[in-house]
C-alpha cells in the first residue's frame, strides 16, 4: 500500500528530492475518464525504490483540477513505519510539505503505511482491515 503527496511543480519537487539524496524515478503522465465523463490528467514520480513503494510517498501533480473530495471520504490522519524516519523528514522538508489537515504519525519500522483515518459524511464509525492496513472511517 502506498501514499501520495500532491505538488504544484513536479519537476521542482523531483529535483528537491534528488538534492537530499533520493533517486526518484522518471516522471510519467497519467489520465483517466471518470464515470461522469470528466477527463482527469496528472504527472507523477516515484520517490521510493520501486513503483508505489510502501515506505516513501509518490508525488503527483494534477494537470486538471483535483477531483472534488467533498463527496467522498477525506484523509485526516495516517501512520507509517519507516526504517529511518529522519529520511522522511528530510524529504518532507525539501518538498516544503505542510498539511495542517492531515496528522502524520511516523515510527521506526519496516511496514510502511499502517493505518489511515478518513472523515466521512456518514455518522458511522467503522474499522476495516485491508491487506494489513487498518482503515478507520468516522
């Protein structure tokens, strides 16, 4: 299971990751058409060792406006286990990443993304397990 960070300028973000010792992959273009016919397009780059690495996020730059998230669950917190948490801190600092809407818990470990908490429009509280990931819906 992987996770992403949205960036405004993926070329600059890739360079910033390189400047702190990461070896990002090539930037690739992506696109899809939603069920309602809306065209979405983006550019993305993997930061970790392979596609959708569980330890480090991939970066995404939306070329079309990011989809409206008001209708679905919204990420409010996540926890991840990383062999060297200081490396993630260096990456986030290099990317000038600040997200006051999401709480990020980081611990030393090998497991990658451990849990994610989403705010939903429904007033139910559910806990789901998905391939070793704990998903909390509130």
